[in-house]
C-alpha cells in the first residue's frame, strides 16, 4: 500500500464521522511553504513538513499573507488588530502560544476573517510542537509550528516583508499521546508490573512451601514405611514349599517364579513377594501391589506418635487383626523377636491350604 493510498484511507476515516476516534489514534502533520522577496529582490522559498494540525482542525489546506497581532503577539485580547491592509487578500494569522487557550486565539482570528491560524510554540521550546486541543474553535484550519521557525517568520513580517504561506495536509502519524496520557500510561504500567511481580513472588513462595511440605511428608511416609517393613514376616523358600513347585505362583512385582533359597516377604494381607522386589515398592507405594492393602494403616504405624504417650507394661502386647470375615492375620504393634527364617511358619490366606501344606511337609 502506497503512502498516498494510506493518506486517502485515513482521510476517509476522518470524514466518516469518526473524528474523535481518528484523532485519538493518529495526528496529521502539515506541509508549510513560505515565500518572500529578500533585500536583493530575490524570491526566497522555504518548504518543510514542520507543522501539526490541531485535534479539532479540519484537514484542509489554506493560503494567504501572514499577519501578526499588532498589540498582543499572543492574540489573547477579545478583538485583536492584525497588521494588514483592507485590500489584503486571504491572510493567515501567526500567533504566539501562551496567556490564553488555543480556542480563544483561534476564535479571535476567525472573527477577524483569517483563512487559517498558525500558532508557534513558546520560548525555549526549539522547533518542537504539540497536538493542540481546541474543541471550542472549529471550522478553520489551525496548525502549530516550532518557536524558532515562528520567530523567523514573525521577524520578517515585523521588518515590513510580505510573507506568503501555503498550508497543505501532510502525513498521518500516531498514536499521539499528550503529557497527561503518557503519565497515566506510565503509572498504569508500573502498577501492572508491580502487581505481576508480587503475584509471581506469591505463587513462587506458595509452590515452594507446598514442595517443602510434600518433601517433608514423603520423608515422613518413607520413614514410617521403613518401620512397617521391619515388622513384616520374612521367610525363606524351601524345595518342598508349594510356591516353588508350581509356575502359577509368581511375584507380582517382577513376574518371576519363586525358587528355593529366595527370601520372601509376607504382607499383612497374606500376599507374598520377593523381599528384594517388594521393599522398594513399599517405600514408594506403601500398598500391596495386588489388593492395594495399606501396610501403614494395617500395622498402625501412622498412629504410633499419638499412642506413644500411653504407658504399656513390658508384658503387654497390642495386636490388630486383619480379617475378611474370619481372623486371618494378627500383627503385634510392639517389636517382636526376629524369627528364624528357616523355622518361621508362613501364614496363608486359606487355612485349609495351610493345613494341607503342613501335611505335605510332615
């Protein structure tokens, strides 16, 4: 899309009744062309894109002889007098910024018949300009130029030189933000940034706290699991055991058959597994791989800290019974003597099967 097409489209937006929106989005520069005869009677032309249309100015061109207010260079009196003859063709008022509003300056020049108004910036501003707001002065071309350029033109007019000026529509730019709007955006940015940082710190601290609590809980559960594992029944497989004589008996963790001489652990639910297989599993899961029985709850390890204040005589032994109807397995909560793996009898889920096994071994 060419520059001319872009200007045309934005100009249509401006004329389509969306003036407040379009002026809030873009501002338009003004092409300023001045010409005059110097002391050697030579025509001097100066051309630049150095003006800015007012926010409420029509985007139109204007031309005429430059005229200055005779008494007040800022044109703030109610009916300022401009240095021009009655036969002067269309003229453009050149007014200095200050003392009154843009609308007052523009309206005063408009009442005197100006074809356009050029306001140059205050002293010490260089050639900087601003986007004028003059909502009470419409229907006349109004632009702003820099202080240096405005003073040069004003001095030429004061010296008696007739200066002709042509104003044309330049190019769109934006978005335009005045000082207050810029301050507002800056404050809003810092507030949003501070809120984002505070939220990030809060979330990070919360996650770190949860992570620490989770690690502490995991360490506590592993410590309790170690205590529970130390209370589980351990036996050594023999050649005559039922589990070693059939391929239907396999460790659910490693899916391998039991062999004579292997150490197995009997859980509180009665299921057996290789000792080297089930202990790492119980440290992490703390449940039976087959029936999901929780060994911590079954052995009462979780409640030991609360029950530690209860005084028990040396001869007292507290037991719990895991049952599915008839009692199947009793586990002492006090540490019993470590049984001999060779002589410790395995307890089966099915008592009839236990009796049959004893007969077969006898």
